[in-house]
């Protein structure tokens, strides 16, 4: 070979090696990284192929405790009783996973969750009984009387299916019944592949649903001393500590999970979020829960891991005073509404007259928020989003009720009183909208949101 030929050959091969390096370095990381030997062993062919197809799933899975302890893809994805088998690349899997898949290894968590209002009652709030079997209804009713055997909330009919599917159901699906006979999916707080306690302990995880004007728990938490401290110190906390060994050293500041679920310093850790509650705060008028004493004892036991008893007792006393005083205000508003109904000045249907929205806003936004703020340390929510809303709506409500009565007197003899309530309805509409059966239905429906039992 001539020198020139040799030179060209060397040049060409150098260029090829360099370009191969360049190309290789530009390839996406997932193609460069080979799955670790451990992961192949643990998750096998699924992971190998899905690293190319859906790499995020694998990265999430790799971060999970499941990957560490050798739980495989198929452990979760194999069909359990009642699930449709799906032939997939030489494996039989299921495409819809439910709490039954998790139950194979986490029976206790599933059983506790089933007893909470996160299970059937959450779904029934929106859909009523229609999606449940008689056994499921009986099981939940034995624990939460009236929470499943009830009509859907009346707003569902008023707003229609599009809004309900993308709105109410997205949050209330935490208790959705599944085709395999189980309830819920466990991923609301754990996500699908990372299944971590760290995620479940973050306030934002609960805040996916527990936020907004009607249940501002996330905003209240961020306003509280607990929230302020947590935001600064979370980087120094051990949010991955195992539940049975969680100490105040791991988390010196509580999040939603700590107060409502965690087993801090040896306390019982629970998936029944109802266990530590003593009042039906979400109700318009808040009664004590059937297990009032026990609920309050359970929650206080958690506070007492970090606080002294006299302070906690005083905190509860002040918060209970807020329950009493909002109850009095809401009862006053209820009496105004009941008076109008008794005198036939409102239609039996809920949510068809402006005053009904005013009344709903009064307790559902203002009243409820004041109570939540009082129990979780949100002064602004007690005051400006709470009491202030209640008292200002009350004056509007009274004025509106007076107007309705005045209109009725004026229109007496000509049109039915209903016309007054609606402002000025034409007589032909009035003739058709009196449905004798709807009075009961509306009562059940309108009270569905207020009846906690
Ligand atoms: C040879 C490649 C390959 C293997 C092996 C493989 N998958 Fe897949 N998988 C795919 C592809 C490609 C898709 C996307 C199919 C589509 O888009 O319709 C998919 C889709 C899925 C889905 C979504 C199914 C749906 O329609 O909702 C699940 C769940 C799944 N795979 C789990 C697994 C599990 C678990 C294993 C191992 C037991 C596995 N896969 C093995 C390639 C693979
Ligand atoms: C802890 C249980 C668990 C393990 C382990 C697990 N998955 Fe999943 N996976 C789920 C759940 C739950 C879903 C959601 C299913 C549904 O929508 O009903 C899911 C969904 C999926 C999907 C569909 C994702 C989408 O958004 O379209 C794919 C693909 C998938 N898994 C692949 C895998 C692979 C591959 C592995 C192993 C590396 C694996 N999974 C391990 C529980 C698990
Ligand atoms: C094949 C058995 C198996 C299945 C199925 C399974 N898990 Fe696990 N899971 C485990 C084991 C084992 C651990 C580790 C427990 C330990 O560390 O002692 C674990 C740990 C966890 C943890 C704690 C993680 C952490 O950060 O400490 C969560 C949360 C969890 N699983 C949720 C789920 C959910 C949700 C499902 C269903 C989608 C599920 N698991 C399905 C066996 C399983
Ligand atoms: C996917 C939405 C969703 C997530 C995420 C969620 N919740 Fe809930 N939660 C609900 C719904 C809906 C209800 C109302 C259930 C009902 O109808 O009584 C509820 C009710 C509650 C209740 C009151 C139970 C009762 O007996 O009245 C507590 C306490 C609670 N959740 C705490 C939490 C905590 C703590 C977290 C996070 C660790 C969390 N939730 C995450 C949707 C959610
Ligand atoms: C952003 C998430 C979210 C949306 C959207 C949502 N809810 Fe809720 N809902 C919750 C949470 C969280 C609670 C628990 C409040 C509490 O206990 O303080 C709740 C409580 C309730 C309650 C009182 C508890 C009970 O079981 O009676 C009813 C009724 C209810 N929701 C009905 C609905 C209806 C109907 C819709 C749609 C028109 C809807 N919700 C939309 C999250 C949501
Ligand atoms: C409302 C949110 C929420 C839901 C829904 C939920 N979890 Fe959890 N889960 C948590 C929290 C919070 C922890 C950690 C508690 C703590 O801080 O000690 C946890 C911890 C766990 C652990 C760890 C236990 C251990 O000893 O390591 C497992 C397993 C688990 N959950 C399984 C499930 C299963 C199965 C379901 C479905 C029935 C489920 N979770 C539904 C919030 C939730
Ligand atoms: C410092 C402890 C603590 C923290 C942190 C905390 N809560 Fe609470 N929560 C309480 C107490 C106390 C009550 C009232 C209990 C009762 O009824 O006796 C309560 C009530 C509730 C209720 C009302 C249930 C009803 O009857 O309407 C919900 C829902 C709730 N909390 C969710 C959350 C969420 C979500 C977070 C985080 C964003 C959170 N909590 C943070 C202590 C806490
Ligand atoms: C994991 C520990 C922990 C738990 C559990 C806990 N707290 Fe706290 N709490 C703290 C810390 C830390 C502070 C900030 C104290 C400081 O200023 O140094 C605090 C502050 C407070 C404050 C404000 C104190 C003030 O003087 O401004 C109140 C009120 C309070 N907590 C009430 C409660 C109640 C009620 C519970 C139970 C429902 C509870 N806490 C549960 C750790 C906790």
C-alpha cells in the first residue's frame, strides 16, 4: 500500500471511530443504559422491553421499595380473581389493576382502607348506590350509616355527565367500585410504580383532592405553623422511614399523613382516615361522630408525641367552640330556608333558585372552611374565608328571603307563590312543574350533602 493509501485508510478509520463516539453519545440515555443485572432478574423481560417502550415506568419502578425487595412486574400485573386475562408478549397480564392486586401482599392496608370514608362512601357521594353490589352497600352501611345508601348529590343532575366525569369523579374515584368486585385502586396516594411512603407523606399528594374553597385543607396546612416549618425543613427529614418505625426524629413536623394516618412513635398506623376524627366537619351542621371519644383520643395521641396535654386540650376546646358557633349560624340560615319551603315560596327542587346557591355557599364554603381552619391551624380560613363569608352571606340571604316574601304578597291571587320565588315565571311553566313525588326526593337529595351519617 502506498503512503497515500495508508494515510487515507488511517484518516477514514479515525473519522469512523470519532463519528461512532459522537453518534453513541447522542443516543438517548435509555438506549445506552442496559438494565442492571438485578433489575433484569427482578423484573425480567417486561423491564427489558419496557425500558424502550415506556422508560418512565421503569425509572419510577427502579426508585421504588418494590424493586429493592424483588417484587416483579408480574407480581402486580398478573390477573387476580375476577380480572380479564390479556395475552401480552408471551405473558398473561391484566390491563386494569385494582386494590385486589395489592391485597395479595398488603391485606391489612386494604382492609383498613375499606372501612374508611375513602372507600364506598366517597363514590356514593357522587353516584349513589347504582354502582355497588348489595353486599358492598351492607358492608359500608354497617360502618357509616347513610353514607352509601343515598341518592347522588343533587348537583350531579343539575350539572350533567361531562362535568361530573372530569370533575367530581376524578377526586371521588378514590372509592370507585371495580369490575372484579373490589373497591379503589391504592394509587391515589402511592402512584402506580413508585408506591412510596415518601410520596404519601407529602401534603401535595392529599392536596390533589383536599383543596379549593369547599375543603381547603392543603391551603390551611400551608398557612399553619406546621406547614411553614415543613416547607423549610423537609430536606432534612427522613420521609422514607418505614411506618412501623417512624419517629419524631424522622419527621419533627407533621403533614396530613402524620396526623391522619401515620404510626408516629409506635402509635397504630392506619389506612382508615376516619379513625382519628370526632366531628362530621364536612356537614352543614356538624354533629359528633358515633365514635366521638375514640376518634378524639386517637388524634390527640398523635399531637401528644410532640406537644403537651394542656395545650392540646385548649386547642381542641377553642376549635370546638368554632363548631358550636358555626352550627348556630348555619341553623339560623337553615331556618330561613325551611320557612320559605313551608310557606310554598320555593320549589321542591334543589339548586333551581338563586337563594339556594346563596345558602349552599354560606355553609359549604364559609361554614365548613371556618371549622377546618380551626382544627388545622388556618386563621385566615377561620376568618376571611370562613366567618366573614358566613355573616356576609347571611345578610344577603335574609334580604333575599324578604324579597321573595314581598313578591309573594304582591303576586297573591294571580300567580302561585312559586312565581315569586323564581322572580317572574310565566303561568304556563308553573302549570307543568309541580311534581308531587319530587318533594321527598329533593329533601333526600338536598340533604345528601348535609346528612353525614
Ligand atoms: C417485547 C416487548 C414487551 C414485553 C416483553 C412486554 N411488553 Fe408490555 N407493552 C409493550 C408495548 C409495545 C406496549 C404498548 C402497546 C400499545 O401501545 O398498544 C405494551 C403495553 C403494556 C401495558 C399497557 C397495556 C394496555 O393496553 O393498557 C402493560 C400494563 C404492560 N405492557 C405490561 C407488561 C408487563 C407486566 C410485561 C411483563 C410481564 C410486559 N408488559 C412485557 C411491549 C412489551
Ligand atoms: C406495585 C405494583 C406494580 C408493579 C410492581 C408494576 N406495575 Fe405497572 N402498573 C401498576 C398499576 C396499578 C398500573 C395502572 C393500571 C390501571 O390503570 O388500571 C400500572 C400500569 C402499567 C402500565 C401502563 C402505563 C400507562 O400509563 O399507560 C405499564 C406499561 C406497566 N404498568 C408496566 C410495568 C412494568 C414493565 C413493570 C415492571 C418494571 C411494572 N409495570 C410493575 C402497578 C404495578
Ligand atoms: C408480591 C407482593 C406485593 C404486591 C403485589 C404489592 N406489594 Fe407493595 N410491598 C411489597 C413488599 C414485600 C414491600 C416491602 C415491605 C417492607 O419493606 O417490609 C412493599 C412495600 C410497599 C410500600 C412501602 C414503600 C415504601 O416507600 O416503604 C407501599 C406504599 C406499597 N408496597 C404499596 C403497594 C401497592 C399500592 C400495591 C398495588 C398496586 C402493592 N404494593 C403491591 C410487596 C408487594
Ligand atoms: C383522589 C382524591 C383523594 C386523595 C388523594 C386523598 N383524599 Fe382524602 N378524601 C377524598 C374524598 C373524596 C373524601 C370524602 C369522602 C366522603 O364522601 O366522605 C375524603 C375524605 C377524607 C377524610 C375524611 C374522612 C371522614 O371520615 O370523613 C380524611 C381525614 C382524608 N380524606 C384524609 C386524606 C389524607 C390524609 C390524604 C393524603 C394522605 C388524602 N385524604 C388523600 C379524596 C381524596
Ligand atoms: C378536587 C376534588 C373534588 C372534587 C372535584 C369534588 N369533590 Fe366532593 N369532596 C372532596 C373531598 C376531599 C371531600 C372531603 C371533605 C371533607 O371531609 O372535609 C369531599 C366531600 C364531598 C361530600 C361530603 C361527604 C359525603 O360523603 O357526603 C359530598 C356530598 C361531595 N364531596 C360531593 C361532590 C360532588 C357531587 C362533586 C361534583 C359536583 C364533588 N364532590 C367534587 C373532593 C372533591
Ligand atoms: C389516602 C392516601 C392513601 C391511600 C389511598 C393508600 N395509602 Fe398506603 N400509605 C399512605 C400513607 C400516608 C402511608 C405511610 C404512613 C406513614 O406515614 O407511616 C402509607 C403506607 C403504605 C404501606 C407501607 C406499609 C409498610 O409497613 O411499609 C403500604 C404497603 C400501603 N400503604 C399500601 C396501600 C394499599 C394496598 C392501598 C390501597 C388500599 C393504599 N396503601 C392506599 C397513604 C395512602
Ligand atoms: C396537626 C395535625 C393535622 C394536620 C397536619 C392535618 N390535619 Fe386534617 N384534621 C386534624 C384535626 C385535629 C381534624 C379534626 C378532627 C376531629 O373531627 O376531631 C382534622 C380534620 C380533617 C378533615 C375533616 C374531616 C371532616 O369531618 O370533614 C379532613 C378531610 C382533613 N383533616 C384532611 C387533612 C389534609 C388533606 C391535610 C393536609 C393538607 C391535613 N388534614 C392536615 C389534624 C390535622
Ligand atoms: C410530629 C410532631 C408534631 C405533631 C404530631 C403535631 N405538632 Fe403541632 N407543632 C409541631 C412543631 C415542631 C411546632 C412548632 C413549634 C415551634 O414554634 O417551635 C408545632 C406548632 C403547633 C402549633 C402552633 C403553636 C404556637 O404556639 O404557635 C399548634 C397550635 C399546634 N402545633 C397544634 C397541634 C395539634 C392540635 C396537633 C395534633 C392534632 C399537633 N400540633 C401535632 C410539631 C407537631
